[in-house]
């Protein structure tokens, strides 16, 4: 592989036929920092956070009211619900028209956002930075398995990742952890300090308090910053969770804390002092005496500047750009760039570009379904495709947008994507994409354009012998050059 091909495909998202091959690949990558649009035109179709959060708040309210009404209907005078009445109750809830309408709207928001994400990737002339957006969105993963997250997952990428992808990691970290998608996904909006005013009130009434939730604290330390087994203990997680109490979101959180926020705009981050666990916190040997929201914020800033965080992030970036088992020398170089710049991400990206390892001439990575789909659609200059169609394509290939199923995000190694059955699905998808392009695409010329000076004789011969233009294009899409980068 020549440097031009590497820049277009390993650093970028795949070439488009109209793209000019960069004469100076490294300079082409660096110049994208000045041209990147955090809010590209494709995102104009995305509903606002206020609109999404209001629909979610309406859905949650309708859910409460409907459940309460059915409970009153099926449990007269406080009678316990009988097994015979349970199917009646379940069917009645499923038939509620307001809930059904709101649920449909929430899913429609998801389709609009996933479509906007793909449109941005297809239209981007700064594909290196666009790839970095996708990398960080997967690093700070949420999953739409939870209904309230369906309409918010895209907003996390658009509002917390894109504006900070060329800034400091600490700023991105804070924006992510205070975003409603993350607060709802990891149940932080339900966390209550046992000795907070809310916790004491619940204990006084003899009710069962929701109590402390450690999900966000654990994932911040384990996944977002320090990495697994890097010197923190379970006690540190618990203390951090106490510091985070009070971090919640207006209108769409569940539990008494959300309801006590009053008229706070739906979807806005809020610090609720009445949920916050009072007192100092000691985390990884350091005492945090700050009050209120500032306490957890101070912990976050220290985590962002930790050498363990530098190593964790450097390892993930090196793995993404230079192979499933990245060179320790490359990891060390990126780590030093992070520490020396105080977490300035462009400084780390520059160190990556200047390192020899990502420019190795042999393929280093197997494309994920998302990467493969984007590069195939860019290759045929695909116009905006229907949201349902692109969602169906990615689901078929095993990587539905913003649905990794866990906070760890999607795997970034070949073993997770190169199984025989997955390759069969990719072959079928390649044929459908090629058929949709029609006979107007000359796969032979396109292959030379996408892989200047790097196309193998085997692939060139296979495409030339194809019985139709569509078959030639399908063969290109499943060639070794195309499925790897």
C-alpha cells in the first residue's frame, strides 16, 4: 500500500471517485484540522435536544399516568391484582395510543439521527477527523437498548463528541459525563446519596430509597479514563459515586430526584444538591473537599490528567490505526504526547501521523461493518439513502448504530468481525449495493481510483473477468484491499 492509499483508507473513510489523491498525505491529514465542521449540513435535519427530551418526558409521564389508571381500574379498593387479570392489564398497556405514538416518535428520532450520521460521513471532505469522531463516540459508548436512550444517543455524539474532537480530552470528558444520554444510560439520574436530604427524607418515611448507583463512576474509571486494573479499588469507585450524586437531568430522569427538580427544562444537565452525599471524598489517596457539583468535576479533571488515562487512550488509538496488537513504541509515543500537551488531542493525532507504524505498507486492520459500509457508499458516490435502508444494512451486518449492547462499545479487533458467517453477510450486502449502483459504475476504473498504485494483480484480474458491471463492483467490495485497511 502506498502512503496515498493509507491516508485515504486507514486514516480516512475511503476515497470517493471525485476526490483528488493527496500529493502530500501527511499534510492532507493535518490540514483537515482547520477545515472540520463540527456541525455539518447533514445535521440540520436532526431534532433539537429540547424536542427529543420533551417527547421522552411526555412518554415517561404518559407511562406513569397510564399505569396508575390501570392499577386503579384493575385493583378496586386496594385489592391485589389476580393472575387472571394480568394479561388484561398487559394488553391494555400495550394498546395505549399515547404511549404508542410517543414511542414511535422516539424511534423516528433515532432513525433521523443515524441517517444524519451516515450522511455526514458520506459527504465529509475531512474524513480523518470524521473517523476520529466515530472512534470517540465508540469510546464513550451508550446503547439504545434502553428506550429513553434511543432518541439521545445521537445527540451525545453531535453535542459532546464533535465539538471537542479537536480540543482537550478533559473538555470532552466533562461534556460526555454531563450529557443526558450518559446520565440516563448509566442510571446516574437515579443515584441518591444515603445521607443526602432526599436520602434522609426517604429513610424517615420508612420507604425503600433507590440509594447510591455506582454505574457511571465505575465506567468512567474502567472505560473512559484509567482503564481496567490501573490502581483504583472498589472503595474508590464507591467514593466517586458519592461525589457524583446530584448529577442528574431535567425532565427525563426517573425516581424522586427527577420529579423534585420542578420546572427544569427537559434534557438539561442539573446539579441537585438535595441528592448529593455531603462530606469530603478520598479517591485514590487524594482528598476532595469541594462542595456540590465541583467535587465530582475535580475528580474528573484529575482522572483526565492521570498517566494511566494517557496510556489507556494511547493504546486504544494505536490499536485503531496501527493494528490489533499495536507496537509498544507507538503507544509510548502517543502517551508522551498526551502528557506533554496536557491532554490536547490534536497533539496526540500529530504524533500518530508522524509515527511510522500506521504507515506500514501491509494492511493492519479488518474493517468493521460501519467502516465497510461507509467506504462502499463513498466509493459509489451514494446519494442520501433512506434511513430505514441504512439502518437495516448495519443491523444485518451486526453493527446497528449506537447499539453495542454495553458501555464498552464495539470491539476494535478482527476476531470480532471476520467470522465466516459475517463474511457471507458482507458478500450478500456487496451484491445488493452493486446492484443498486446499476451499470453506470466501471469497477475497473473505480478500483484504480480508490487504491492508486496499490491494487493487486489478483483483484484487478478478478474484476476484469466479471460477467457484468455489478458483479465487478461486488467483487471489488469484497476484495482483500477493500475489507482491510
